[in-house]
C-alpha cells in the first residue's frame, strides 16, 4: 500500500518529507520520491528500494525558508518498481503523487497520447499530471483546472499536486484512499495517508471525507464540497500505524474489503476479466495446471483447484512446495506451472519454480511483492495488491490470492470456451459483491469475542467443510494454531467417519463450515454424527442448526464464493479473539517471523 506526505512551511522541507515517509514505512514500499518547490522552482528526487537510498540521493540538497513539498512511498501495482515509475510524476510545470488506482487511465492515456503527450512511466498516476496541464490551458483558475482533472478520474485516489504556476500551494483530492490534513499554530500544513507522520507535528487534523477536493497554502485551507472538521491530534505513533486497532492482524482483517477492491480494479469489468499481465498466447498448448505453494498460499491454491476444474475444465494438481521439490516430479510441457506466494521469497516455492523453469514449463507467479525473487524468476506475474502484511498470520494476502484465482478461473474459462456468456456475467456480478460481503462479515466480531471465552481449552479443534470449504477449514485451523497455540486440524467433513471421529467427545470442538449454497445436507449429516458422539459444535452458517452448541449466523448469499469470503472473515476473527483472550501477541506469535522484503 503506498504512502503519501505533503508539507507547507518554513522548516527544512526535504527532511520533513523523508521523516514523514519513514513513519509510513510500515505500509510497505519498493521505491520512494519527493518534490520540493520554492519560489516557483521544483526539484524532485526518486530512489528504488529503502528510504536510505533516497537519503543518500538528497544528501547535498537542503532548503532554507518557506516552501512546499510532496512525497510518496510506492508499492508497485502498475509497472515495475523502477525510478521512472516511482512518484512524484511530472508534467511540464507540475508534479503529482497518488495513492490508489485510476481505473480509466488507459483511455485517458490514449487520449493524451493522441494530443502528443509523451509518457515516461508505466503507471496509472502519470495521467493525472498531464491531464491537469491540459486543463490548465482551458481554465485560468488553477483550482477549477484541478477540479476538472479530478472529475475525469474513475477509481480510488488520494492525490497531492504542486505546480510552478501556484508556487505556495498544494492541491489535494481524496476518494477511496485515506488522506489526512493537519495544521499547527506556526501556520504549517501537513498531509499524510495516516496519523503517524502527523503526530508531534500537527496540533489538529481533519480526516478527509470521500469526495473532498481543495487546496492549501500556509495561510489558507479550502476544501469542497464538505468543510474539513478539524479535531485535536493526540496518541502515539505505533497506535497510529495500527490505525487505532489493537493489532496489525485486526487492522488487516478490517481492510480486506479495501484491498480486495484494489485487486479487482481495472481487471473485473461488467462482461469480462482483463489481465494485462497475460498476453493472448499465454494459454497456447497448455492443457493442465500445476500449482505449488506453502501454508496459507497453499490453501488458496487448493481452493482454486475446485474452481479451475469446474469452470475452466482444466485438470489441476496442487502440491505443497516443500514436498514437490524433493519428489522427482514428472513434468510435461503442456503444463502451466503456477506458484502462489505472499512474500515472493519462500525458499521452497522459489525452488519449485526454478525446477519448473528448468524443465521448460510456462510459469506464472501470483504474488504480493513486486520485484521479489519469485516475481523476477516467473515468466509472468499477477500482483495481488494486498499492500504489506505486517501481522504474521496471513489474512488479507489470502483474501486477495483467492480473489485473483477466482478471476483467473473465469479468464481461463473464457479462453477455453467453457463458460457461457450468461454464466460469465452472473459470476462477475457476484464477484463485484465481494468487497461489500467482506465489510458486512465484520458484523459478527462482537459475537466472536463473546464466544472466544468458551473455546480456550479442550483437547483440540476440528474445522470441517466440503468442497472449497475444505481448504477454508484447513486455513481456519492454521490461523487458530498459529496464534493461539491450540491444536487444530482441518478435515473434509465427509472424511471424519474414516477414523478421526474416534476422538469426538465434549472436549473436542468442531467448527463446522455449513454454507447453504454447497452440499449443505451432506455437511449437516457429518456434523450430526459428531454431535451424536458429544463433540461440542460451533456451526458457521446462514442456517440455524439445532444440534449446534453455539452458532455464528452468516448472511444468506446466492454464490458459494460469497459464503466462502464471509466464513473466511469469521475464522480469522475467531482465531484472533481466542488468541487475544489467551494473552498472546497475535502479530508476532512465538517461533515465527515473517519473511517479507520491502525493497
Ligand atoms: C500463515 C502464513 C504462512 C504463509 C507461508 C507461505 O498465516 O502466513 O503459512 O502462508 O509461510 O508464505 P508465502 O505466501 O509468503 O510464500
């Protein structure tokens, strides 16, 4: 997730901006940049990798006296993490930084190219600055030109723009991506994507509403159409980084609806799925798929195997990377080899990918970190766009992986000609509901909190489900054991009778995933068998189940994937609340450290 800062004032502007960006490091980034304007003259610096690289580049640059500046840390979504793609992006007189995704950037870019504009980067952001300069030629009032620019953007954005034509001003706009403005009694003005850079600097801040657009100088802040409601700022930086949540894990569960829409933006259209990352020949001569991954990413892979076979009619085989790499696998060149990894650095997954490459297979990475080892090695990559995941237990990365895989299923199904037009439209319609479903699923948080006090002991947990709810059961069990240190297993519901049911008694907790849209009666009869042996049952279902000791009622949905996403959130919240009640630090469970590289 990118980070944005802005400053208007008399202090040394470069340090002010870079220190602000440092407070946003927790959001993850692969490149960074600043632009500083004094007396109508703008200087800009960018660097790939850590902020120390930007420090190094700017070590001989210092400002004295008043000025304005904007800065940005970038997490690549469109285009590689290079200096050219890093923000700020420049036009002839102006510079812009932007968080979010401009959905209609292709159309705007084409239109501007037809007018002779040259683009330097592969980003969606660059269109903003060129569009603004075109509007500047039409409107003499720069704010009117800025409004005309923002009016033409679809998607999500937090934008800061400076121009030599208004030497003491920052223009700002916000829709869908957070932006905060702060001020103090020294007439300094600050902008940032979260509170952290503003703490200790601004005395009061306003959390901009969606649709806010305005400009600021050291003497004036103007915003439309809703006035800014300034409130005093207090708190510490770590709490601010957690966005007010108790743990990063909680914050990440709560932001899933947002990151999943980022995953979809520009890719899920009304009648189609578009992956610019895959060219038309990508599936040529491919008749099967093999997917390799570890842990949570493996569970996403397993989920997709049901979807690929059902919709795209392609045989799929899923393997745990640490098993695959030592088994002397038989690989045939009609196989598309997919690896899934949040970090892009997991050694077993990387080695599996290397083996597939050596065998001459076509390879595709589904990954969250651009420029990671896995991304660099794979033939093609689809980025999941989850932003950095700070909590050790993977949550939003899983949600975005599953979303990419569902989209890929439909993309392949269309290429294979295995999906009717009507079915495609219906799938896309249901897919577009996912962000809302993820948001609504949070309604059961209080219920999970209350239930957590009953599920702390016993001799273990069985998470059970059928079909795609089996990998989700595996994922629920993994989440719980990882942060609560309680024993938990995921099982296919129909498999319990083949041995594991012998463990059933009142001290065995069964978490039953009972979606209404998929094999409900079958799962129900498996749960009845467990109940007959006195297992304590917690059912997660839109249906009341009279044999359950406890239940979490989910919303009724018409598509299994919507039930899937909702139950995923329930499992995450439940695991987190049980772990918190046990006094555990859910962001840093024992013996675990996340292998994330942010370069
Ligand atoms: C579980 C978790 C791990 C990772 C696994 C693979 O919450 O985070 O199981 O999913 O270590 O990591 P990546 O996806 O980075 O390859």
